């Protein structure tokens, strides 16, 4: 059942510390990867010291090197922590025996953990980059492909998952429409992502925050290349338009840095701080190549952003959306769940209603 409730400001802690315990790793068990891939997908592109995907080069603007993979795995833990551990909010039982697709699987961490948690399922992770490990659970495999091209005609899934893909998907309506066509009746889709721009806990600081200004410029740049970093607020409408029913949406807040009270907020804050500061320089192409700013101007902007984040005087948080929906079990099934959701997820970019996580 949907659980949105209006956001209230997070409570600030008077003694925040950034510390250095903000990194984590994952491990997987099991057998060798099952998918064979041609060597051309390893002909990576290199620019300004970063490594980029080779399959349909240029399609995705962020790197795929070790630094980025570490950031993705860190982000994986933030997503999990912020909903108290699970990999999804959709009602998927432990003994789930479905065929699962993970769209834009990245390092494959979600796909591998889902496969481990649900040994009766089979999980396929698809990505432009073959950056997943060689040794993965026996029920997990990976494929290199562009998820926005036509999907394999007769391939059907029970559960489709997509996380942190606003930087990759150009048309969410098309994606949802393909997902609907490739889900079995009653099948589930879940999408999770952050909403931009980042928010000041004290709204009066919005106009002075360099990080908010940086976010707004990034929004403008991504819009120019056909991406929508505010897609989360449109998902419900788009999912329903694609034929899904029972759309459930839940918002959580990620503090940026350890400024918010309570243990869970502090851990998420430290991880989010590492995520954003670590990911800062890789957004350079959006500022220089897309917005046409000089290297010097971008250096200056990044420096100011780093100082603001490090100082922790402006308390920032990121709104994050978790959304799942179901393909009707039979043709013409009446939409359900709307009564329960009434008023919970107002749409429209000006009306994001994040749910503040309960403090622990
Ligand atoms: C920010 S990462 C998210 C990775 C993963 N979903 C996670 O949450 O850990 C985005 C991933 O999507 C992949 N990607 C972007 N556009 C894609 C496309 N059109 N088809 C397949 N993968 C894509 C990128 O290569 C990258 O690995």
C-alpha cells in the first residue's frame, strides 16, 4: 500500500562529522556467467582519464571505470538503506520463481543480490557495459544491449526492475510500453531514482546554495541532450498510460552529509556525500560540452560545490522515488489501489511530496 506523507524538514544535528566510514563493497557467490559477449564491447572509449562504454558509443554520458563502479555500488547501499534493507518495495516473496529483468544493471549488484535472495528465480541484467563480475549466482546472467532498442520479440518477464536510470533513458513512455508488452499478465515493474534538483532543508537558502545552482545547470544540460532528471514525478501517469494498474509510489529523503539527526540519516548522509562529491567531476561533459562553459568556469563551480558540501552549513537533501505497478492479470482489468493512494502522490513538477523516512 502506498505510504506517501507530506515532507517535514529533517532535524539538524549540532555535531555532524563526515568521518571516513563511507565506503562498502559487495560479494557474490555461485557459478560462472552464462552470457557470452563479443570482444568489441570491451573496446572502451577513453577521454580525459575516464573510460566509457564501447557498445553504441556515446549513448550514455557517464563513465564505466572502476571509480564509477565503486560509486554505483555505494549508491546501491544507499537505495537499500533508505528503505531499511530490501531490494524493492513491490510485494515479491522469498520463494519467487519468476523471470526477472534488471534494466541498466551497472555492476550487476542488484541483479546478483536478487538472484541470491530468490534462488528459484532467474535474473537477467542488461547494460551497455559488460562491467559485471565473471562469477555470479547460477540463476543470474548478463547481456550487453541498448534497452531503448526493440526488445527480443518473444522474451517475457515476471518482474522488471530499473534503478538510477534517469541518466540513460530518453523515453520513459516507450520503455514502459515495451516493459508492458514483455511482462506476463500480472507481472510487476519497479522503478527507483532520485529527483533533481537537490533541496535545501531551509527553503530560504535555496537561492544562495551553490549545489542547488549546480543541480539546476545539470538539469538544463540533461534536458538539452534529451534526458529528464525529473522523470520520477511523471512515472505514475506514464505507467498508467502504458496500461499498468495499481501504481504505488513512495518517496524518501537522502540527507547530503551527516547534518541530520539520527543514526540512519547520518549513515545515508555520509554515503550520499561520498556519492555526490565522488561523482562531481564526471558531470564535467554536461557543463563544458553541452552548456559550452569554459574549463576554468567549471573548475570554479566544482570547487565552490565541494566547499559548500564540506562546510555542511547548508543542509541539503535529495528526494528519491520508489514506484511499482502491475500489468493487469486479465484484459480489461479495472484499475485498483487508487482509493488507497488518494492524495498521496500529487504529480506535476512543482508538487513533489517526498515521504520523510522514519528516524531510527
Ligand atoms: C547510474 S547507472 C545504474 C546502475 C544500476 N541500475 C544500479 O542502480 O546500480 C546507469 C547504468 O545504465 C546503463 N545504461 C544507460 N543507458 C542505457 C541503455 N540505453 N541501455 C542499457 N543500459 C544503459 C549504464 O551503462 C549504467 O551502467
